[in-house]
């Protein structure tokens, strides 16, 4: 399957659908909240963000890139965030090869 936005300077972001865009925004929000956890008092609940990510992932169209779907199934949210930001080359391969 050809990855959306592969090649050229447009990258994946230019070919994102609305669900993927919302997913990237939510993943960015999760990353920001996670960075603040060490100093936050009281600690914010991340459960609503995880629930939103799961809801958006279920809404992705059938033709969604299998790599993104893999990251989301494995709860590899940082990898999914980098993928959607067209920075997948920064991802370090895990035990599964992704």
C-alpha cells in the first residue's frame, strides 16, 4: 500500500484527513500533559485523552496507512505522533520491527 503523502515535500500532513488531524492534535496534547506530570499537583487525569485517541482510532478509514494503525494498536503514541507529523524517520524500531 502506498503511504499517503510519501515523496515530495508535502509529506503526510498535507494528505491528512480530519480524523488524522484531530488525532495528531490529541497526541500533541497528551505529550504536553505527560511532560507536565512531574511538576503538576494535583496530577491531571490522562484517561480522557486516551479515550479520545481510542475513539478517533476506531473512526479512521479503511485505507489508513497500516503503519499508523499498528502504532495505535500497540499504544505507541509517540510513534504515531511522529508518523502523523511526517517525522516517521525519527522513530526507533521496536521489537516488532516498527
